C-alpha cells in the first residue's frame, strides 16, 4: 500500500487549492447564470407585506409612500458605515498579499518582515556594487562631525533650559591693552533684575476702556388710541402768545384778542363770605360809635343847660 493512505487527511487547505476551488466555482456560476434575473418592485396590487431593502427594489425611482418603513432609494439619507477592512491585493503571481495587514497602523519608515523571503539573505551578484562598498574616510569623518554637532546642539539646549543662571561670552569691539583690561573676551553672567512689588508701573496706559452695554431703556407706555371729540379739540387749542409789555414788530393787536390772551375773561370772581361778615361788623361798630357820640353830646347839652339855670 502507498504511504499517503496511512497519513491523516490534511486539516488546512493550501493557497493553491483555495485558488483552484474559487476558479471552479466561478466557472460553474457562469455556466448556470445564462439569463440574468432582473430585480425590481412588484406591480400594484401585489405589494402586500413587501418591504424594499436594496437599491434594486426601487427600480431607479423614489420611495413608496404607502409603505411605512424607512426607505433609502439610491442610498440617499443612509449613514455611511466606516469599516477598517482592507482591500484584497495580489502579487505578480496572483497570490493574496498579507503584507498590508502587517503594515496597518504602523509608520511608513518602519521595516516589517511579513514574508519568509524577506529574511533570506540575498545572493551577491556583483561584489563591486556601490551599495555594498564600505564608506571611505572622508564620508566617515563628515558623518561623524554632523552627528557630533547635532548632539552638542541638543545637549546645550537642554542644559541651558535647566540652568536658571545663563553665562554668555562677550567680545568687546575695541581690542587692546587699554581697553577691557587687555582681555579679548569675557564671560558675562546674565541674571533677572529684581522687581519691587510696590513700585508703580513704568508705562502709563491712557487708553479709554470701552464702556459696557447700557441698561435697557424704559418702555414707553402708550394709552390706547381714542376717537377725538369736539370738546377735546377745543381743549387742545393753545391761545396766541400776546404780551402786554413787548411788541417788537409793532403789530396792531385788537383789544378783544389782547384781553382773551390775558385770560382775564376766563377768571371767575369769587368773594369769600368773611368779607360780608367783616363789612357787617364794621357797619355795626360804626353805628354804635355814632350812637355813643350822640348820647355823649346830648348829656353835655343837658349839663350845660342845667348850669345856665
């Protein structure tokens, strides 16, 4: 007996077998689907219990108002569902590439080995290839200098940020023994000047601050409109302004107009009742005084007559 008969059946299908089955299935589907079925809405009178779900159910038209369900003809109004599924890609041989799955969410500069062939050493075909040659001394020196400058810049920035006191080199413009004590360069320590919290501000701000919005105006309450009567019209008439003292333009004003403007005719004379009481009291006092004077004169006449006798 042959050896494969003693081995168990394979549990996993290879890529070639999957492709062969897919190809055979597609051929069978092409043979069976000779006539394409046309999908569309059923005619009127036969739509009892029918609900349109796909775009083909609408037949290129709009929604059906007699069917009370959510309808999306031509997918209008349907929320698009975002998916993180990747499109299937194949290589030159027609096999599916799984490299996109490994690279999903990774940086473009990251080297990812997703196939066995990526780790197999390549065969050197030309030993004199420029990519395989070691760099010369000039290239090594140049790259080393660039790396050193970059590291020094990064370290100096971090040290300067961490130090509260900063030292700066100072080179004066006038060089010589008579200047700067003969030194060509000095190191200056830069510190922040102390600020007096009670010192007034050095800069005056004369800008006018815009005022805030004013308070809302009080509403003007108007009485309801009423029909104008004759009495109200007469009360609204304002007399002419006629002065009894000034007439700069020399107008001839009739006397009745002047008296009407003066307002004397509009005044009603009202006499208090106390005036009558006062007049009556004065009259009675005057009469009593006359009676007293008459009686005194009569008494004097009688006394004079008695003296004569």
